[in-house]
C-alpha cells in the first residue's frame, strides 16, 4: 500500500506562507487523529499546539489546551470513525467537550476540522419515525460552541449544509482522483461509473474533469441499486462498458458489497479492468473478502480513514491511498487568512 501525495498534474496544493499571520492561529489534533494532524501541520509549516488528554478509571475523560487560546483562531483536527480503541461516539464526545473548553478559554473562533464526519449517511427519514441523525450531530457541534466545520465529501452535501447551524465548509477529492486516473488515460479507454443513480452527479463531475484533463471523450454509466432493510439489489448497467477501463466513483466504501456488484456487472459485460475510487475507506464487515474478488483490479481511497481493518497483503496488492492532508492544510490557511475555498476547489460547474 502506498500513500501518494498528488501534485504532478496541476492538482498539488502549495500552502500559502503564513509567517506574518499565524501569531493568533492555534492548531490542535486529538491523539486518535495525530498522524493526519501532524501531516497537516507539516504542510502548513507550523507546530501543533500542545494539549493534554486524560482518561479516568470510570471511563470519563478530559482534554485541555496547554497554551492560551484567548482571542485566537483555533482549529481542532479529529476524524470521527471507530477504531480499535474508541467508538464513533467516544471520538465525537471528546471533540465536542474539547471545543467547549476552548470557547470557555476565550478562543475567538473554533473550527472543527473533520476529515471523516460521522452519522452523515442518515440524512432523511426512510422509514416511519426514523431519526435524522446528521441534523442532530449538527446541533451538537453548534451547542458546543463550534463556529465553523470543515470536512470533505460528505454523503449528502445539501443535508450537511442545511442541517448544521454553524458555518459549513466542504472540500472535495475530485481533483486528486482526476490526477491519479488521468495518468493512465494514454493507454486505457476510460469510462466513469456511478454505483447508483444517487451518485450520478459525483460521477459526472469526475468524468468532466477527466475529459478536461486528457482532452478525450469519456462516457458515463451507472448501476441500478435498490436498498431495503440493509439488503442491496439491482444489477442493470446503464451505458456501454465493453472494452473500457471502468472507474467506479463513490464517497464511501463500507462493506464493499455495492462495489462488488458493480465490478462483477462490468466484467460480465466485457469491461477490460475495473477500478474503485472513494474518499473514505471504512472497510467494515466482509470488505476484505470483497476486495479479493478478481473483478476489482484496484481500490483508490484517501487517508481520511486509514485502511487498518484490511489485512496487510490486501493493502499491498489492491489499495492505493492518496494524501488529502495538503488540501486540508491549504484550506485552513485560506480560512485563517480570509482566502477563497471556491478557487481552491476549481469547480467544474459555473
């Protein structure tokens, strides 16, 4: 498994010099996200602000800053996925408590930098009396004193923007994936695929970016998908894949069953090779077995969630990890200095 830092085809992120404006900036990362936080700090050329995390015997905990944050522009980095040590709820609770303590300590603004934002898939009522959990999480961040939240490729952008009462900033990994897949365009006939009708807009954006980058026509295809009570069905492919190298694009890989269905359908229709690309690689349940399927040539993810649930052999053979820390570093720099995130994203649509 490689961690690749984009930059060779015009999608690198050169962080603006902050030497003159960083005096009132404080950058924290909670311990469970220290690797990603340290990557951001290195790309920004600044040191993380020290803090203390203490766990008590009864399961309670506290987190406090070890430096003054009064009148400062504060950024707290924490990815909210479950790991072997902490649940999603543990990480969310710790982050909210820490944000509250920073506001109590006089921070002027606190931005939650969340590479993976939990509970965003439950953004509407699909059954009677269903919870809308994404909106509840937004309320918790606001209640804790969060001024802004910065994340990347949430499941439903509209639900994220409408459900959070604090300022919402959103990044996309599209340019990074474009850089990766454009490199193979000279010797492979590419098609872009959405694994369901709901992801067609995401796939269309990647298709248009690739077309602009390589100056070739690229078709868009999608797979019929139905989900009820956790059971996924539907196998109809809309579009021609024969002889194509198919890139399946999604926001999240969970169990991998959707990717497996899409890859198998493409191979049955005589696709040459099948790649999968997703910003967040959770790889839960039987995902390791899914990745072993011959139909899927390679999986390309970012490092918002490390692929720690996968066996080393599968990671080495099937997984490429692209580094989005430089993108977050530049976004934080621009937010601190009042720069444009729209220009950073280079939107494909006017």
